C-alpha cells in the first residue's frame, strides 16, 4: 500500500507552519524554534489521528478479533490469496450480525471486517471472491485517507476529501481486481448475490463509513448509492471480466 499524507495531517502541519512563520515575523529568531515545534506538533497530531482511525472505527462497529481457531476457513482463504499475491495478511475482525457485508480499514495496518452472516452463508469460492475484493481495497493508496474520513468526518477538510470516492468506478474497479486474483468471476458474483439476499444493513456503521464497505451498510443493495452501484450493474460488469 502506497503511503500518502492525509488531508488531516497536511492541515495540522500547515497550521503549525503558519503559527511558526507568524512568530518569526513577530519575534525573530525565537520564532524559528516555534516554527519547528509547531510543524512537529502538527505532524504528531496528524499521525495520531491517522493511527487512531481504524481502532476507533472498530470500536464503533463493535467488531471483535477473528482468531484462527474459531474462523479457520476465513484465515485459510486470506492466507492463500495473500501468499499468491505477495500481500502481507491483514488483521481479521468479525461483526456478530446475521446480515451480509464486509469492509476494509487501514491504519496503522489493513484490517478486514466481515459479518457473521457473510461467513456462515458463503461457500468456499464465494468467500474467496469476497476476500479478494477486500484485499484489493488494501492495495488502494487511499485506504488510510478512507479510514480517517470515515472516522473523523467532522474534521476540517475531511468531508470534502471524501467526495473523491463518490464514484461507482471505485467499487467496480475493486470487483475487477478481485476476479483478476481469483480468476473466477462467478465466485464474486455469487457472493454479492448471497450477501444482498441476507440484507446488508449495519446499524452501527456511521454514514461517513459507507465507502469502506463492499455493499451499502445503510441502504438497499438493489439501489445505487453515492459509493455503490446497484448489485445488478456489478454482476453485469463481472460477466465481462
């Protein structure tokens, strides 16, 4: 995953820079020290926000760790795909919900979150298709930005930055990357159909986190949202993969 500076960190550093420059103008040499301290403090604050985004979202959702002894099939699927793709296995979490949905978080490291309903309902090839979609999201250079935007939507600049993902091409693109990994489009197609049939509503998911999910966490899969095309469109796109 390519690391980029998030808008939150950039804003914090900029604030420290402005304060420091003003101090240089007003009090001279001592202002240079204030400048360095201000920039450093801004960077530290920004990084703290970044690193706290995913853990905070996991707590908000009520997600719990998915140990290998309880979820061996999930771990085997993730490990197999990661080995084939040269990806470091992400952390795995489960939501105790009977609906069918999943999300990818990032910072300090990628994490996959799957509902109990998805794990119980999906067959092996279907689970592989879903996991491949989630792993495709971990390779997105915007993953940390996405997690910060979902968790700290009220911070200055974050809401505007999140608008870049209000595009169906992102979700369809992750679907295409997923089937490039598995080389079996029907697996993801059947997974999407099964999840949609279960319902995808995640009550604890903030509205600001919609772009992290495979399917709308607060809507109807058969209807398009800002971040998700309707399921039939995604199925049709996979037919051509």
